[in-house]
C-alpha cells in the first residue's frame, strides 16, 4: 500500500487545524440498522460525495433485498454529522459473523468490486479522526468486535480516500483500469500490436461467418432479461468448468441483477451472433468513470469460443464509452488474462482492521495473516495455477 498521504484539507478553510475541523465534522455519530432510516442522510451526501457507484444507496439497497436477505445480512450504517447537523460521512457497513464474533464489513460483499465510505468533499480528517469515528460507532448497539474493511482504493478519481490515512495492508488483488482517450483508434493502437489487432479482426470475421455479429445495449426490460439469462447460463457453465459451481448462487444473483437492472443501475451489453448471445457484459457508471461488473461468454461451442467473443464485446464497449466521453473504464478486482489487453493501469487496494474490543484485538492479526497468505498465493502463478487445476479436478 502506498505511504499514508497528508490529511485532507478543506478547500474553504485549509488553515484551520485538522483536529478542530474533524471535531466539528464528526460532532455527532449514529448507527442505523434500517435502510429506510438511512435513505435521507445517504442521499444527501451521495449528491456531492466522490465515491464509487458500488456505494450508491440504490445499488446496495437492491443487493440487501436479494443476496443480502438470503445471507441474513444486517445493515450497520454509520452516519456522522457536523456541529451544524450537515451529513459529513456515511459508512455503509453490514454486521457479519466471524466465528463467535460480530464484525462490521462493507455492504455488497464480493458484488461490490471497490469499497469506500461516502465523505463530504470538504472534509479535513486524519487517521486518528477516522479510527475515533469507527470506535464511537461501535459503542452503540449492536456491539461489534471490530471493523474488517477490505478492497479499498487509496484514491478514487483523484480524491484521496480518508480511510487511507488510517493504515492497512495491500489487498490480495488489485483493481484494473484504463484511461480512455478521445479517439477509439488511438486507444486500440495503444493496447494492441499490429499483429494482435490483425488476429482480432480475423476472429471477428470468423464469428461473422457463423452468423451476423452485432453489439446491442439492452433498452427495455425484455432485452435486459434476455442478456441476464444468457449471462446466468454462461456463468454457471464457466463455474462448473472451473470446479466452483457450488460458490455461485444463481437464483439470488439473478434476482439482484434483475432488480438493479430494472432500477436503471446496471447497463447491459450483449454480442449477438445471429440470434444467439455469445457474450454478455454488465457495468455501472458514476460521473466520468464506468465500472465493469461482470462479463461472460459462450464457451460451450468450440467454434464460437475460439473467436474470443468476450474480447470482441469488450472492445465494442470501450468504443461506445469513448463516444460518450467517459474518462476511465475498469474491469473490477482480480487477476484475469482478458484484462491485459484492456487495462494498462493496476489500481492498488488496501485492507484494514480496526479492533473495538479486547477480543477484537486478537482477531485482527489472524485476519491479516489469512489475507497475506491469500495475496502470496495469488501473486505466485505456479501456486495459483495449481489451485485452479485442483479445483477443476475436484469439480
């Protein structure tokens, strides 16, 4: 993780001591366990905060009503207000069980690629201020042993994450993103050699010979259901191939994506070959950044799979985003070969654990050791490849 940056300074009053600003910014703190109660303060801050789309109220409310409900997740929303009553921070947590203890984690689970709190952009806070806010929140009911906060970006679109100053350790995996130029041909030339581009064109021609190829964006509920149905089938097939079929909850995942799509949160793309969807993609946007949430392709037909339909669809998505003047496109968290052509920037993430009880102090080092071991495994191609082969054999 990069070294801790200096405390954020208020654009309006940077000369004031950070401790005074923070005391005013976090003058009041409350914990809400009901999303309806959290809606008003959350929406107030969401209108001005620089945050990822994964922490929008609508996205996490849809997740909680589907996947979260199936997992019996309890919201633990920390709301901080300044001395004038203005909302200064909203930390969208959930109360989770780790063995016999309860800890707070970010809402959204693995379905939220990036995790951040929502902070007022004029805040001036230090590590001490952030940790103090968390410990004050833990004093209320229900009690928790600590905050286990994973996959946090050190900064988001040039906004320094206030949590960064509170320390932590590198996450097992990084995020991967690309800067979008104003011209698709220039972007393509920067990411593909002439030979690679030639191979991609041949794959597109080969796929078009099987059936007319077209890129579509779902414009209504019927089209969205068609794309999501194709994604679910392709995803299940891929998980079976990897020996991970038991880790994919198809019904609740589909319910969440359908609800988020109906609410206009997720934009769905599809690559058709004739009348058949051979690749599906979903993402969500906030400001000038578009976040890829999932991608799948039809691997059941060898003739289609060898045409790399997923890669062809990603290039169509990038061309479309450049046309709409997005500045950044990411493909989420985790290493994958298909990200190499699209994403030239590795985005470091960090994890942190803040103990709030005596017992929690013992849990923190254990969780840190587990994440460190996971990072070492993922950073070793030999070990990670061996685990993949074992999963496939067991599956």
